C-alpha cells in the first residue's frame, strides 16, 4: 500500500483508494527501500511480493484517522497487476565487428530490469528509472550489439511508421546512454585513407 497525504481541500469526496500498476508501484517504492539493491535480483523479489499480495493500492488521504476507516476496503481491493519479464545485464567484453560503419548499442552491464507491456523499470547504481514511450521497446531490442538503423527498422515494424523515426530513436538512445543504462561503441573507421 502506498500512502499519499494531501491537504484537506484537495479531497472533495474524502479519502480515495486506487489500484497502482505494478511498474509504477515499483518506481514509487524502490527509492524508499534503501536495502533493496543489496538483495539478489532486487526488482524480481519486489515484483514477486507485489504479485503475491494482489498488487499495490494507493490511499490518498488528508488525516490519518481517515485511513483506519478504509482498512476493510483496502484488504478487499486488488492492485493493477501486470505481467512482467526480468533480467540483469552482465559484463560482456565482446565488441561489435571492427568494420562497423555505424555506432552500436547494447544494455550496460549491472542493470537489473523488469519489462512490462508499455514500460520498463530499471535499477542501476541504486537509481531506479521508469522507461516509457519507445524506451521499453528499445530496451527489449538491446540484448546484444545493434545499430541505430536496425533499432529504427525494428521499432517501425513494431509501432508503425512515424515522421522522423530515426531521430526519435536516436534521441531515446542518447537518453539511455546518458542514464548509464546503455553502452555505445563508436563506429570504426573503415579502410585506410592515409596518403589519399
């Protein structure tokens, strides 16, 4: 259960109970669980606990006494359980072919992740991030070294053609690289141009 206290004037109809999607719940809970990154498969353990308890609910209230009256309803309610897959990217010393003419990308090592239908939750260096938009689709495709061209083509196949698709994928990749979630290897110089 997530507790969300607000000012009394913000609750016109009194306290509210609402289901929370698993990915959003994890994104809200991880920063409050300082011990979590020390556990093996931390996001998986948390997701399994959420599944076992019928999901997470959010109680929005202005006074603590209002929560007591909601206890029976809280116990009867269910959260918004979502199917998920998980993974943990491990160190890998392989690099793309030396003749690659385009930058290559893959998941950075040491990242724990949960992938939901429309979002992903990552944990890297004690920092939790919720990925939305095209980022979850990118994340799923980044298991091994791949190029911007390949990623763009795969996402167009998955989501359909959009204007400036390549640019949108590139911007999303740059954000993932800046967040230390994705590694990039610069394109190799192909051929010897010395003396030309």
